[in-house]
């Protein structure tokens, strides 16, 4: 039986230097557009990635657009899923044509709504005096979704923008809010949708599948796997831990 690990990257396989624990040796994991190292693996993450690679095929499932993914230094040899599922790359690094054709049609249908979301977030940030940059993320020639980041990394201020977005979002849209990253995703977009296509059309048959992620938006693709894993520092685990400590009806 084949084993496949579908893994989110940022804050799962590696993270920025400021999120790394102090006093440990760090291994560079990704560079920025200028070639400067900006993401790092801890020794435990290095060993964990080595373990996954020796156990089967490792497939990244990342919100990073394709250009950002190609600046990741970890060795991947199979397919890759980028831009919240908008792009599937072949093992040779080319855009998977069948999935791209599907995404082209759906991105065209959502273009007006994406532009309306851009205007809403821009206007809301300006009216509230929130110093945020708001822009459309594009990949493989497709305008995909709206992203916002606070220029001063003020996550509290960005949370105000997230609250307004949550009230405005059209039916079927999803919001990704983790740290200094706020994204509004149209209904056709999602890691789970690309993972579903990958498992049905591209993955070896009868594979044993593990999903690893850290954000709430990872849960949908993790739910398509046989087992799900999350770091104990993750948004997912923190919420589960809060729930467990509070107790639930019928708990001992």
C-alpha cells in the first residue's frame, strides 16, 4: 500500500524566525524574492520531514502562490498543490492542465465578486484608519482571491477588518484569518477541492493518506485523509485545547 502525506507548509513544516523557539539550530526552509532566508525548520521539523519522506510520498498543500512555493528549499519529488488549491503542479513542475482548465472557468465566473471584495476591504480599512495593504492574489494567470496584511503587523487591528469581512462575505465564501494574514476565498477555491481531484485523478490507487495542517481552513482537506495531524502550536490545536479544558456536555 502506498503512503501519502499531504502537508501544509507555513507554520506546519516550517515558520518565520520570530516564531521559532529560542536556542535551537535552525535550517533555512524558504527564501523571499530577493533570495534572503525568511522561513526555517527546527531540528524536530527536519527529522519529521525526513521521516515522512522515508515513509512515502510527500505532497505540499499550501496557500503560497506557485512562485512562493518554488522558493521553498525542502525536497519534493511529486505533485504540489499551491494557492489554496488553485494550482496543481506536476512532478516536473508544470501546471496540471485538466485542473487548470477547471480553475480558468471558475475564476472567470468569480471575477466580479472578487473585485467587489477588494473594494469592500480597501474602503473598510481606509474608513477605520487601519494601515493594511489589500490586494488580489493571482497565480497561473488567474485572479483568485483577496488578501490583506497589516503593514505594522498589528494583528488586533487586522482582527477588526476580519470582523467586518465576516459580516460582509457572500454566501459560500470562506475567510482565512491566521496571524497577520487575512484572506477572502470565493466558493470555488479551496485546498480540499484540489486534494479531492488529486486523490481521485493523480494519486496512486489505494493509498494510505495523512493530512497535516495548522489553520482552520486546512481542516477541510485534512478531513479527506485517513488520519489528520496538527502541530501543538497551531490554530487548530489551540482551539481544541480550549474546548477540552472548558469541558463539554457529558465529559468526565
